[in-house]
């Protein structure tokens, strides 16, 4: 009874627990190995090194104990199905009742999710630090920028420039307005205002965004096609902020599309295990490369000739306030789909 209990205890463990003899061949492995596509029987008697189909090696630690050397190594292992697992492999000597070493025992712990969370935290800390710096710079720029803007208006009215001089004034005022927009976006990103949540259909911000983008879509001869599921689901949102987020995505899609093409904006509710509502913007522009995708949410990263590169950063900040997320799927040269995902609970 006692033996069966401990066997069940080991088999039900989340981690892969294993033991090998002095020749490095498996003499025990628990049921968790089935999650990697293996059966226990096919590994017993096989060398551990055959199983450790490593793709890359990470950090290595070791310490000396009374029974020998305990080791921990980080590595990426490919399972039987071809899936990659970033794991920590811990091993220590396996001893008999008299203390003599008869093999090695160890644990394989999947650290993929832990590393993803760690990278996310590091990214958030880096962006928070950048946000604080940007806010300080933005506030320092705002006052002299306002002075420049005001004086340009005074001088233009006083001098009444003509021809080429008038063109120079227009360019200067346009560039100052562009700088003013960047400063305001920086402040909005770094210090987002509190949200006012009420229940709305996602059709509302979609319609508002399409209306707000009508001039830009007409200028580039882009047709915006709306596709809305017929449902009555109401989502807890700040209508103004979600309008801003959807408009940013729509303008990005319009800028990325070739004249005469089509942008699709749709709203739908998925009935998966965790129900969620989505707003999706799809364009058939040049797409996003895997390398660009790593940086698209970073402030000031942009592949566009115009714009400050703050759009997606602000969108992600808005969605974080709504306990939602932004998902980007892109097939370079064919299609880009950006989704705002909202919890419906």
C-alpha cells in the first residue's frame, strides 16, 4: 500500500522525475513523460543521453554535497512530437541503503512559462523606465514648443508672408504641430488617464473609428469593410479609449495598404473555454517581418515614413488597463491581422 502511494505520488507530479543506472540508462521515469509523446516502457533501459535531444544549452550550476555533485542545467529539449521545451534539468547521485552510489536521479522542470514571464517583466520594467524619462522630456519640451507655436502665429499675422515665405511658414507650423502631437502621445503613454468603464457593444467604437478615419481612407482610396457578428454581447470598456485604440489600428492599416485595396475591421465573440470578445483589423499590405515583430510595441519603433511610432505602444497600454491584450499575426507580403482581445466576464 505504502509503495503504491509513493509511486502514484511520483507519477502525478508535474515535473518529469527519472533515475538511471551507472551506465546512464533509465531504470525509472514517471508518467509525466507521456506529455512529451513517450511511453514509459519505451524509455526504460534506454540511455538518458538519447532522450536529451537538445537544441541549445543555457546556464549550468553545480554544488558539492555529502553524496557527490548535484548539477542543474538549463537546456532546450525537443520532445518526440518535435515540440521544444526550455527546461531545468537537476541531477544528483542515487545511493543504495549503504550509501554507495548506484546511479543518478533527477528532475526535468519546464521553465518555458517562467522565462516568458521573466522577459515580460523585464520588458515592462524597461518600458516603465523609458516612460518616466520620456514624460520628463515631454514636459520640458511642451512649454518652449507652445511658445514657438504662438510666436509663429504672431509673426505670420504680422508679416503677412507671400509666395515662398508663406510656404516656409506653413512647413514650420506643420512640423511644430507634429512635434506637439508626439509630446502629447508621450504623456498619454507614460501617464495614462484613469478609465471610465461602462458596458457597450464593440460595434460602437468600431463605427466611431471608421467615421474618424474616413478622410484618410478616402485620400488613399482605401475601402474600409465592416464585418460585425450579430450578437448582443456587451463588454466593459472605456468607450473613448477603445475608440482611440481602434482608430490607431485602422490608421496603421490604411497607411500600410496599397491604394485601391481593402481593409477589413470586424467584431466577434468567441465561445471557447474562456469566452472573449475581439475587434480585428486586417490589411493586405507589406506585412511585418519576424524581426520587426519583436519591437512593434516599443515606443518610437516604426516602419512608416510618417508617424512617431507611438501608436501600438499606446494601444497596448489601453488594453492593459482593460485587462485585455493585443495580438498581432502577419504573413509578410500578404496579410496582417491585429486583434484587440477583451475578457467578457
